[in-house]
């Protein structure tokens, strides 16, 4: 064989190693998840289940990324089959192997907090009471998983953005959504829109309307780059709801009303071919 392994044999050996390390790794993770009540305990534990994460990392060595990739493929398969608990488990295993890979945590929150609840809403045939219970469990779990991810990646914008989507789209909690954007706003790598979005959702958070108004007005006076339709409409609504004195109102009109006037003006001032203007 000229001192080299055939290509097919190398592939067989890789999958053999993957299968060899997978069992003890899952046993160790299962034990830790049971201790934190993320999984229900099962009777009895193997000796390998006593291994810690650091020992497993040493055992896996250079094939750690390969094993994590295998679990990611598993999660996609479970996603296609709407098996949300298996999907969660596979993603957790990948995340356990690579806890500083941001996309693993984002996928966990996305599948658990967006896709699984959407499946319950549109395709599940479960009884309605069971749907509501699972919906609450899935969305709560998504937020808890996101918080766990932030302990590993405290400066992550993407994890917080995905958590904000769960709060906004599925939990319908503008206060939670605003909190996520507030945390993003305090990061060094915060995107420019974070400050506006924080104000938008804070405006819908009961009891925080005054704070939202002050925040959005400050943005307005920072410059025309912030004079966007949503920001203007939020300020116009809040200044009426909060009985802000008219001399303090921003010098703007409702963007929708302004668009309607512009459309009427354009319609009135149509020019025919040859430069002939239609009468009013």
C-alpha cells in the first residue's frame, strides 16, 4: 500500500472515532443537564458519565469540531422532522463542545423560541391546552438558553437580537424586547439602529412611556439621520398621550398624513406629453 492509507479507510476511521467519542460525551452531558434539571434523570449511570467537560475535551482533541458538526447535522434532520426535543439535544451537544461559537447559541434560541412555537401554532394537531403549555415551555426555555449563551459570550449582539425576536414575536413582551436592545446599546460593537429600537419597544412597555419619549426626543434632536417615519410617529403619539405642552412638541407632522398630501399634490399636478399641465 506504499506506506499510505487508502482514502476510504481514512473516512472509515474518522467515523469510527466519531462514534467512539460520542457515547461517553453524551453520557457526561446528560448527567450535567440532569443536575441542572434540564433533563429528567434516568436510572443508573455508567462510569463514563462521571467524566467532566475538560476531560472530554482532552479526549476529543482535534476531532472536537468534527463531532460538533455531526451534531449540527443531526439538529437539521430533527428540524426537518419537527422533532424539537431531539433538535434541542443535538444543538446543546454541539454547543457543549464549542461553547464560544456564537451561531450555536443563536440557533438554539431560534429553533426553540421561534420555530418550535410556530409549529405549534400552525401545524400541530395536539389538544389546545397542551399546545399552550408547550408554547410557554418552549419560549421560556429559549430565553433561558439565550441567557446561558450570554454567560459564555457576554458581548454577543446576535444572541441578544435572537432573544429580542422571541420576546417580540412569540412572547409579545415589549418590555423584554426593549431590555435586549438596551443591553445591545451598551456594548462597544452595538449597531446604529439599537438606540432607536430600544426607544420603539420601550414606548410599548407599560409604565415606561415617559422614559421612551425622552429617549426618542433626544434621538430626534441629534440630527436628521434619526428623522425616520417610525421614530416620528412614536414621538407624535407619545407627546399626545403624555400631555406634553404644545410648545415642546417636535416640529413634525404625521408622516402618513404627509405622504397622503404629497400623493394628492402629485395627482393634481400631472403633466401631459408636450408640457401641458392638467387643471386642478
